[in-house]
C-alpha cells in the first residue's frame, strides 16, 4: 500500500478521481484540506439537514453534536482508501477531534461528526477548512466496494435512536443511581457541591419555619383562658402548618 503525495492527488483530481470539485490550492504535502459546505445537521435537535444561505455562518451551540458536510465531493476509486482527521484549529476552539474515513467506492459529500464541548457559541463560515484527507492506494480493487446512499444524500442523518434510553428505561439498572444523583454527575464538582449545599439549607429552612409556627401555636394556647377554644386553635394551627409545610416541600421538589 502507498500513500499518495501532492503530485499524485493533483493528477487524480484532474482525471476526475478522489475529489470531483477539488481545488489544487487545497493540496499540501500528502493531504487535501477539506472545506465546510453550505449545509449541516444539528443532531442534538434533529436528524434533518439545516441549509445555510450564501454568506451565512454555521452555528454550533454549546454542548451540541453536529455533522459538518464538506464542500468537496468525493469520488474514491475501488483501490483507494481515504483517511480524514479534523484540523487542530477546530479542537482549539472547543470542537471534539474527529477521525473517520471514506471507503473504496464512496461517492459524495462527507459528513464529519463533532461536538462543541466548550461553553461558547461557535460560528464557522462556509468554505472554512475543517479537516484533512490523505489517500492510501491499496494493492488492488476491493471485492466489496462501498454501496448505498450517504446520510447527506438521503436528507436524514442515520441515528440509531433505539440505542438511546430515557432515565425511566434504565432506572432499574444497578449501575444507575437516582435521577438527581445522575444529574449531579453531569455537572462540574464545584457546581454540584454548591447545589447540594443549597438543597440542605432549603430543607433546614423549611424545618425551622415549621418549628416557629408550632411554637407560636403552643404559646397562643398557653396564654389563653378557655381550654377548649385553645385546643381548637392549637389543632387548627398545627394542621395549617403541616399543610403549608408539605405543600412547600412538594413545590420545591417539583422545581
């Protein structure tokens, strides 16, 4: 097997191979620099493509997984394998690194899946360099070249939703803790610690309020002169306090 150099890549593109709409200026060393096209997928929100207008940037929200579709269209011969890696400049701004490939026989635009792991919104202009592709010439044609349609051409990105589960569906798994604890695990340790402390303070505050109400009711009872009236007042205050306490507790848990 042989890795094609810049001259080999350029000659193949002239013959209509490797990349249909290739630009010789994108060739360097032994790779071709792939650029961003005018459509992408935001897998966090949908599996359908999002087209962008001329001059409009692609928006990647914090924490979102996206598929960046290349401007270039591949035309991989049956005796060539293309390796694709994302550019380090994208990793430096918060996009997860990507390594993928295009099988022998693959034809069309390539989708590069990445995630914005930063807390910033990222805007990528069209034709922004996003990855590099190198091409390995095999010892011969493969017996089973790539067949079928790429997700971009079907207009729906293939997502295996059956592998994704809600908390309710995995709650009985012994490896899964309470929904609250699982939520805390997603947060930075410092943030989770602050939230746990606030929750403990809330419970203490609710208990203190209930205690004050009870003490107030008892004091009213003790200073009164009519026994049965005081008993009724005490019971009424205690019931009202209990209802208020449990209602407040319910509302706080719902939040």
